[in-house]
C-alpha cells in the first residue's frame, strides 16, 4: 500500500508552544504507512477582509497553505484552546483558505488534537473545530481523541516525555490512517 501524506497545522505561533511541539512529535510516532510534515506557516496572514480579497486576491502564503492542504491525503490540526474556544489566528487562517475556489478541506480527512496547560486538554475547542469542518465538508476523524492536558508536565524542552500520551497518539495515528484509507479508497 502506498504511504499516505499528512500535514500538521499548529494553532500556536509561540516559540515554546506545546501544540507545535506535539505536531513536531507526530512523525516519530507515526505508523509506517504515514509520512507527516509541517504545513507552510500562516503566521503572516493578514486579518481576513473580503474587500482586500476583492482588491488584491489571495496573499501568496494563503495560496501556499491551501495548495499544501490540497496536495496531501490528510490534515492534523493541533490547536490550543483560547477562552474555551478557537484560537483566533488559526481560525483567521482557515477562513482565508476557505474562500479559495475549490477550497481544499472539501472531502479531506482531518484529525484534531489539542494541548493545554489546564487539565482538560482542549476538550471545548475540539468541538468548535469539528463545527467549522462541517461547513467545509471535511471528513473529520472521531476516535480515539487526543487531549493533552497539563502539557507543561508532559513536555521537556519541546520533547514529549509522557509515555501514556505517546501511546495514545500512536493509536490515534494508526486509526486515522485506517480511516483515511476507508474514506479515500487509497
Ligand atoms: C488567550 C488565551 C486563552 C486561554 N484560554 C484557555 C482555555 O480556555 N482553556 C485552557 O485549557 N487553556 C487556556 N489557555 C492556556 C493555554 O492552554 C496555554 O497557554 C497553552 O500553553 C497554549 O498553547 P501553546 O503552548 O501551544 O501556545 C489560554 C491561553 C491564552 C493565551
């Protein structure tokens, strides 16, 4: 069977971000059937304004992210939870991408993970991402879910040190691979 390509999109721009660290950990925990790399950055996206889109079109970094999503077999969103909800920067990035013709999330397998300092690991934000993905007609993967609570106790210098968390992530990625093959026939 051909290897499936995935990209990770972290919802945090912070240098010491636990979500970005989690995203960087995934290639090491992936089954042989998955190749995982980081998506092009959304850090320079302007705040979405339809007038700007009308006047100047899509900024090059928006096109780069959209093309990268279109080119892969699946996307892993690794997101912080801000005020019980979506982090605005990544929501803005997805809003930009969603306005491109043939927006790339349609029929795309998407998995969601989250890491937080608090104990619940982003349980609320994940359901908000699922709601966004309904409108975008993505194939959002359900279970097992990955909520990394108390992230400061599980990462050291950007490395995941918690074996139970690593084991859950391996299960998630294995099941996500099977899900992608089921929905895409690949
Ligand atoms: C604006 C803001 C709002 C936050 N709201 C929540 C929240 O609702 N739930 C939660 O568990 N943690 C919340 N936190 C704490 C984050 O989980 C914590 O800062 C985490 O490290 C952010 O992810 P990152 O490490 O990937 O940057 C919030 C942090 C910020 C900056």
